[in-house]
């Protein structure tokens, strides 16, 4: 069974740093694209970082230069290092693993989420 378990969330002051971890089981990073999404209250879930199986990374402008996604294949773990945190970063952060099934479809697995609150 595929499982994604996030950890590392918490309360941090603006300008602070936090590292999120996602322990994955039942998937291989050479097959799946790994990513982090976040969802703030009343807002849609949005991508904050992704890493393809080829090693390419994707970041939206809102977090570029502040967030870094990385993986430890030996530990089957993906990380999200967050720095210079802003109140706007407050959200539930979700680990995601996905792969394309067909040209028109995608298979997604999600973690349960971890709360990140940035407040003074």
C-alpha cells in the first residue's frame, strides 16, 4: 500500500525556517514525480515544489528562492526546506506523488498533511 507521511510542521515566526519531511512507502522515486502542495483556509490547493524523476525541480514565483525540495532515495524520503517564511506561507502542506497513466490521466497519492503556521 502506498503511504506518504508528512512531519515537521509547526509554528514559526516570520523570517524563520522550517523543514518538512515526507516518508514514502510503496512507491519509487524513479517512477513517480514527487511534490509538495499547500492549502490555506478558503483557498485552492497549490503546488509549491516538485521534483521529477529526472531531477528537474519546479517552483512557483511565490516561493522561488525560499523553498527547496530534495530527496533521499536511500531513505525514501522527500524534504521541503523553507526559509524566509512569510505569513502568507501559512497553510496545510501536503506531500504528493504522481505519475501519468495515460496522456489524459494522472495517478496521485497524498499524505495527510502537516500544518505550517507563520505568525509573530
